[in-house]
């Protein structure tokens, strides 16, 4: 299978403290990769570097055989989509959030597509009008995930997205991630929950900022 992402000796330092050291691996298109290891090992930092939310101190990242920095940030982030552990919603309603991916692409909002996703994650279609201040943690995470998926990315980066969710919400999120992977999206997921990454085809352990095992 063709490579979609390559990391070569990626390192990251903050005030001379090494967070990541010489991280190198490849990800095949359509793969489901889990990043695990103890807390403080650098997993979330690495995910943020892949997402262009942080800039590596050294090393190189290639996406679709092209250096990461050769893409515009906007274009890259539309193809490599990052989901935060604590979802950030904005505006006043669910629709404000789900209309945003259309807005940045200069397209008209398609309510029917958004409603299909809402149904898929066990939320009613009239949820579009729901004020974000009235959402539970599980509902916020589902809305944030839908926002990332209305336009299918090439890679979906998931950073502990089920932490703090009740069991029902966890299962709904896990099912959505499964269906996204089955649709051909490459998944890279950080999680301590084995149930989250049961579908992963490969796991990489990071310990003290280094690849401990693969």
C-alpha cells in the first residue's frame, strides 16, 4: 500500500528540554495506527506536530510524498484533520459549528448531509438548532467529530477523544471512527483505552519521547 505519511528523525524541544527525539516511521494509506505508552511520553505532542499545530525542532515530515511545509496550512489541515481531547465549539448553535467547514471552502451549507451525520451518531436532526451551551460532553465530542468529517479528510488524528465520556457516548464515537476507517480514511489515534484502538492494525509505543516498540 502507498505511503501517506513519513516521519524522519522528528524531534521537539521546549527550553532545551527534549519532548521528542528522533521519531521515524511511515504510515500507509488507509492504515489505522494507534499511538500508546505512558503519560508524558510525547504522544499528544507528536499528534499536534503531524497536525501542524506545533512545529518540530528538527526532522522532516512528508505527506503524500511532499514536505509538510510545502502545503498551505489551510489546505493541509483540510486533508489532515485533528480532533482535540477537549472539543472546542464556537458560535451559538450546533449548526454554526457544522456550517463552518462549508464556509471556509466557500460552499453553501448542506443541512441534509449534516443531518445524516447527526443520525449516525444517535442525535436527532433538529439538533442543528441546539445551543452549544446545552450540550453534554459526549454530545460536544460528537458534534466536533462531525465537523471534522463533513468533508472526508485523508488522515484523521484523534487525541484521547473518548476521555471523560460515558460508556454510551464512547461506543457511539468508536462506531463512527470505525465507519470512517472503513470508508478509506487513514486513522492515527492516541488513547489509553483498549476499546478505542481494538481496530488498529498497528501500534507504536512512545516512552520518554522515543519510539520504544512497534
